[in-house]
């Protein structure tokens, strides 16, 4: 059974950096489409960044230039490097995976990824 476990969330000052990790078991990070979603206060859950089996990447507008999604095939781990963090980045961050690239992979509303981790909390103070 596929399992996703996020770590790396923390409390940081605005302008700081964090690296989130998602340890994957039960499947290979290169055998599924993967990504990061977040739930910020008073907003719907939204896609942050996605990566395809071939390594193609997509970023939400607020993540462009500040966040970077990557994976380590040997460690079977997905990462989200976040720089220049802002208070509005505060929220719960989730690792997601799906065997298909639905609308979620294109960061469009509609189809939701099949597998979700439990999330890791990111808090950015001003």
C-alpha cells in the first residue's frame, strides 16, 4: 500500500528557507506523478508544485522563483525547497501522488490526487 510521510515543517522568520521531504513507500517516485499541495488559513487546498514521471515540473504562480520541487530516486523521496518565505505561505503542506496526471498535476481545479500524506506544518512569521 502506498504511503507518503512528510517532514521538514517548522516555524521560520519571513525571508527564511525550509526544505520539506516526503518519504515514499509502496511505490517508486518515478512510477507516479507527484506533487505538493497546501492548505492555508481561510483558503481552499491548492496545488503548489508537481513533477511528472519524466521529471517535468510545474509551479503555482506564488511558487515560481521561490520554490523548487525535486526527487531523489535512490532514496525514493520527494522534496520541496522553499526560499524567501512569506507569512502568507503559512499552512499545512501535503505530499501527493497519483498514477495519472489529472487536472491536479496541471495545477487546475477538479480531479484530486489519489494518495495524500498527513501533512507538515509551515509557519512563517513577519
